[in-house]
């Protein structure tokens, strides 16, 4: 089965506020995008990588990434960017969708997701327990409920799918979703979980970038 990894990297990084699209921020001299791509290639379970970047960045990224990595233009919402990646991977049997912003994801986690797909699952997401108690609130901020924390998981990437299932989920999608598995859930597909990893955290804010930079430094001892 041919495994193609799609790397959405076309976001603006508004919450990080680095003054440039987040995927082009560097960590130890490498862009988040390059680190994410290198992690996918290092996993040994990915046959081809398609990165999705802001339209005006396509030529420079084509020049900088390793041969064999394809580069296409993204869209206004993450859903639009992933859709562009799916269109560029008609040859895939299995599709991974992996945020460039999760630049420190261990290759072992990527291999776990693919192993679950190869074992017959058609939708797989890496998850970690939630540390905070989570509440639902109404538009005025008044608490409406407290879901049982032991039943909650935070979801990471790469999320893995049989390619046909993800194509059908995107074909049926009528609005944006914050993750790809959410679209599979809407068409009724079961989504399975594998153990995530704290290092697969998403670099969203300046605090996250400070943590990533600290983790990337040479260890003191
Ligand atoms: N992404 C994308 N196309 C978009 C929006 C997001 O490819 N139109 C990508 C981002 O580049 C990132 C991943 O989706 O790798 C997760 O999105 P997020 O962390 O929200 O990144 P940004 O949208 O760039 O950040 P922000 O929401 O703070 O602007
Ligand atoms: Mg975003």
C-alpha cells in the first residue's frame, strides 16, 4: 500500500505572531516545515510527501525541500489546504495528514499510526490524556457542563486514513473542521486511537515556541 503524507503548512500563524507564516519559523536553524518533513521521512513508513504552503511560497519551498517532496498551494482554511493536498495524491492507498506546526513529532509516533492502518483500521488518530479539567460554556461564558475528564483525549497528528475514506469525508464536507478525523466521524466512520506523544504538541503560541526551542538545544548534561 502506498503511503502519502500531506503536510498542511499554509496557515498564517496569527496566534504565534512571528510576522511570517508559522511553518517558516525556525528551530535550531531549520524551519518547522523542514523538521516536520524530515520526521516523516525518518519514520521509514512514508512513500511520498506532499506539502501545502501559501501560494506565494511555492517556488522557494520547491527549491529547499528534498527531491521527491511535492509542493502545492494551500487555501484560506486548513480544510481547503488539506483538500489541495488530497487532490495532489491520487496515487495514495493510505493518507497521513500531519501539521507542519507539530515539528518535533517523534518518527516512532508516525510509525504507530501507519502500523494501525496496516493492521486494518481505516481511520487512526494519536491521542494523549487531558491534564486540565475541561468545561463547556454558553455564549455568555456561563458553565453548562463538565465532561468526565477520564473520557477526554487531546488529538495530535499525523492522523491516518485509508485514502478512499478520507476522500469521501472531504467530498461530503460542507463546512470547516478543526481536524480531519472529525470529517470522517460526520460520515459515520469509526475512528481509532493510538498513543500520542507529548513531543507531538502543536506550536501555536509564543509559549509553545519557547518550549520547542528549549527542547531543541543541546542538553546541558
Ligand atoms: N494550515 C494550512 N492552511 C490554512 C490554515 C492552517 O495549511 N489555511 C496548517 C498550518 O500551517 C498548520 C496546521 O494547519 O501547520 C495547523 O493549523 P494552526 O496550528 O491553526 O496554524 P495557523 O493556522 O498557521 O495558526 P493560527 O490559527 O494561529 O493563524
Ligand atoms: Mg489556524
